[in-house]
């Protein structure tokens, strides 16, 4: 949900005259929270959660490009700790939508990205077009992204139909690899 959708919900629930008033209310709340955090204070909203500024300790990390060790300095970040009712709502949502079975399209992209690059390079070396393979990949990722962002009902559809799309993608990779 974005800020516009939130303002629409505030308008309906608070019975405001128009969305402009609701947007002003949302902006005022967010501005107030931002000001308190900038002043170093925490903001506790009963049964929702607490926003607080904390200092993240410095640490040693790796440069992702070179793999070399690098120092990551300490910095201040905002930490949110959910309240009891928010935790319960999230737990109910997780249970209803399948919990650990929830698929994220980015994980699919990470899984097939390297093999896809290798296959595309091999096809290019042999002068074979990669358009059909790329089209299947793009279609599969698009379907999964749409389903994963739509929530509950889409999750049920995803569990029933996505395996077929993934099988098509796997078969396309297999056919491309078999050509070599």
C-alpha cells in the first residue's frame, strides 16, 4: 500500500470530506514522527509499535565488486518494534496466506539469472536468437511478480498455476542447453 491508498483509507474511516484532507492528516502524522525522531526521541503508538533512533555499530564488511574487506562506519538508523496487536495481525496474515510457501519473484530472478546469462551467451556465440527464451523468462517473472504483489487470493492462484509457468521456463532452459 502506498501513501495515496493510505490517504484513501483514512478518508473513508475518518469520514473526511475529501482525499486532500486525508492526505494532509497522513502528512501531518508522518511529519510529526519524523520531527520526534530527528530530535532523538522515540514515538510509541500503543498496540501499533514504537519507532526509535538507534546507533548501528560499525563493522567490517566486503566490497561486493572486489570482495575486499572494508570498514562500515557506525550510523544512526530508525528501528521499528511492532506492538502486540500488530504482531498478531501479521501472524494471522502469514498463516492465512501460506507463510513460508510465499514466493518472491526476486528469488526466481536470482535463481535463473546466471544460467540465463550463460545460455544467452552460448546462443549468441552460435548465432541463435534468444528472443523466444527471453520472452518466456520475462513472461514467467511478470506473472510471478503480479501474483506475489496481489496477496491472499492471488497466492491461491499462484500455488495452482505458477508451477506450470516455472516448468515452461525450466523446459526452455533444458532445450537451450541440449542444443549444445
